[in-house]
C-alpha cells in the first residue's frame, strides 16, 4: 500500500523475476497512486543477496530510505560459514539539524556525479558495533544502497574471500584489496575473524583516506582452534555459452552531463538543444535520445544470446544496470576481461567501451539504465524486449 503523498513502486533488484512484477512504472506497471495498492507475487529463482527499492521518483524516495535487503537462501543449507551477516551501506545527505537535506532535483547533482551524501550508515546506524567471536567464519553480504556513491570497502584485520557478486556465485578467490561496489551492487564475502590483537573494522576508502564505518568487536571464546579450508558456494543462476558467434548485437552510446559537450538530443520525438533539455530536467542521452521509452534499444527472441556494446563518451562514471537478467562483461576497451562473474550492474568509466553479454531468456520489456539514480531520471534510461 502506498502511504506516501506521491506515487511509488517497488523494484526487486537482481531477481530474475516475472516481467509484470518488475516494478517499473510506464513499462511493466502503472505507478501505485497515494493510498493505492499493488500485490507483488513472484518466485525468486536464484539464491543470493539482492535488495528492493522504490522505482518511481527513486532519486528522492531511495535517498529517503525506501529500500531494504532481500536474501534468498540456498535450497540446501550451505555450511561454509558459521553465520550470515547482512551489511547494507548507504550515504545520506543531511542538513545541519540532522534531518534529510531537501535539496532533491538539483541540476548540479543530476549533471555531475549524482546525489552524494555526507553521512554514512551501516544497516541504518552510524558506526555500529558488531559482536563477533575469535576464529569465527562469517558470510558477510555487502549491499551498496546509495543513490550515486561508488564504494571502495575494506575489512582490515580479517582474511577474506569473494563468494558472490550481485547474487551470483563466483570462483572462490582470496581478496587482499578492498572491493569496489557501484551503486546497487552487492557482494558476498567469506570473512575469517582472526584471533589476534589487530582491530577488525569495515572501512570506506575515500579521497580523504580510509573512514571506519563499522567496528567488529571480538568477544567470547574462540569458535575453533584453527580454520578449515574455505569452500565456495554451489553453482546457481544463469550461464553464458562459449560460442557467441550467433549473438544478436546492439550498441548503446552514452552522452551528456557536465563537461560532456552534448549539443542536443531527441526527446519525445523532437530534437532539442541542450538548454531546452535542461529546462525539462534532462542532461544525458542514450543513442541521442533522452529517456524516450517509445522505441526499444533492441528486440531479442527468447533464448537468443545478446551482446551489447556500451560506449561511455561522458566525463563521468556510470553504473549500468540490466533488469531481469544477469550478464558477463566480455571486454573493456577491446581487451578481454577474463572475468567470469555474472552480474546485474557494472561500472563504466569515462571514455571506456565495454561489451556485455547475456542470454535473453526472460520474456518481457526490460529496463537498461544507469543506477546513479539522478542520471537515470535525467535521460539515462532505455529498454529492450524479449519476445
């Protein structure tokens, strides 16, 4: 039920969901009016770490806290860790009195890096103290719920392996460096709490240096004398064929934003110069079009393999999110990545060209957009259809 004074909807981020339940106003459903109701009824096909958030005026509603973690457990209990720990990291833009800063819709945010906050929380709390035991092995599920902040997160004082990215298992690899999460991304880490005197914290790395955002307080008796060998997650989710020669290909050119040099773009069937677009709240474009959902980027038959080339000709990074599917990043600037991870969101940096590939096996109309939510709202949105 919508208890707000504005329309809303809910998107179940990363779930390979039935299209009618995807929560995209104007594409898969009408927005839920204030006082109205919509029943979301779906099955989650894949275990993993996901989240849900508003998808109407998400640039405001998500920043006000309309989101949460969504965990789909394995059908057979995974015994590779002593317990789960979900850590949802967010940044908030607060006014001097501690209230949420009401500066939504500022063109400075929309045309630059998005709405960045000045106060970081973990599970809604500032620098929480999380009790752990010596020699405990924990499955830590990290979620970046920020509107626009790219997070570089570290767990100093621990031994850490990567288990999954965006809900999908990856080969078990020890992580010796902080992990990068674009807005909306998640990662599962296997974390050993070492029985020593080294402080254990969750750290956000910023231009001003590392910033402690949570403390792991080591208390109690050790769980074990020594750790067994680490094990990864069982395989689940979609895969990609080795042979992509029959793939259907599409291209996406990203333009606009501050220092981008975009002269103009089409909007609702009409060519408009940049000044006119800004007057309507648009500063970005895909393939020369600013948020026009009349024509899809591509159409795929169910079961076809899709390869989309994305060219970032802007001065800013973008977190590209595909609804209803998980994809693999094949190349960056023409060089094979060697990355086998299947994901629903990936970061692309200025002047970078990436190729992504997925099997279009989920029928419906699916959004493809930047998950810097201010960028999406101001032009960086398109869709594709799986027949």
